[in-house]
């Protein structure tokens, strides 16, 4: 346990010491009673702007993980909301650089200390369904194009592999998806349409209309009918971020 805590401190302060910081940053509690607007509004052109976000949500954005992959910390990191306006020294700062700056801001202003752990947890296993895969083999490796695109109720792409499909579905499901198909190589013209349920697309908000047929099949049915694959509940290694400590920021 001591090693883990030290690792958390090292992780937090490594970002603080080695990464650039915002030139100016304002952190204010959000006092809105009704949260009409929340979430990141800008993370580009050297600027980071957030409205009514919790510290847990900010950590998820900073480290590019889902909220389900974060545990620990005081209860207020999931209830208190903050407005943040920050600017880098250069408008040319990239999104990855801005995320590193956000990590520094969290360490300095919220005194966030964290570490990564791999634990055994619930996952979905992506396996080949009876009858075999229905995807068209692609002769060359997927080296061009944007890869797989995830929409609300649709997964589409010119070229992708089984592990890429699993990675995309991990963004959709309420638990990670691991590739256990043993399929190698690439597949072309991938398209999967389904009607999302309430457990899917965490963080996307509610009231969204699927781009697919609203009378269509569930994901578990659609992936077997359209791709010849199947999702099965399983156990497996899950990487999580553990919050060791956090403090409410001083007024600024």
C-alpha cells in the first residue's frame, strides 16, 4: 500500500514537474441550481474551458478515461461542480498538451494525488458467434483513414480489426470490452447499427436520438446478426485510476 501511495505521488508530481502549465487559470465553484449547460466547452486553440464539471469528470478528461475507471477520493469530487477558464502561453498548444496542463492544474489547485492499478473486474468478452464472422476480409492493413467512428447507435468504418472493434465498444458499454475472438487481420466496410439502452454511452447525456432505426435491434442482437460476433459477460484485468487524495481549491 505504501508503494502504491508513493506511486500516486510520483504520478501526480511527475506531471507537475515535467509538463507545461497553463499561463493563467481561473477555478470557481459553480453555484447554478439547474445545470442547463455542463461539460467541456473548449479544449483547443490553447484554451481549456469547463462549465459545471465535477473533479471526477475533470480527471476523466485529463487522463482520457471513462468515469467508471476512476475510484477512491472524497465524496465531494462527484458532487461539487466547478467552472474553469484556462489559457496556455501559446494558442498553438495541442489537445494532448492541454490535457497535460489540466493534469498539472488538478495536482496544484485540487491537490489531486492518484495512481493506476490493474484489478480483476467485470468485462465483456468479444467472441466469434456460431456460424463465424460476417465481416469482409480486408487485404491490406488499416493504415489510412480515420478508422472506426462511433456514433450514437452506430459503429462504422472503412477498415478495422477485431481488437479495434472491441476498443470502440469499450467506449459504448458500461464495462471494458476485451477481444477474445482470435481473429487476425483487418476487415473492410464495417457497419453496426443498434438501438442503445440506458447502460450504454455513459457521459453522452440522455434524450439523444440514435442515428440508427429506432425500431432496430439491441446491441447484443445486432452485433451477432450484422458482424457475426457476440458479447459475453466475463472477468478480466481492468486498469483503473485510484484517487489517493484531493482537496477543495482555495478561492481565486
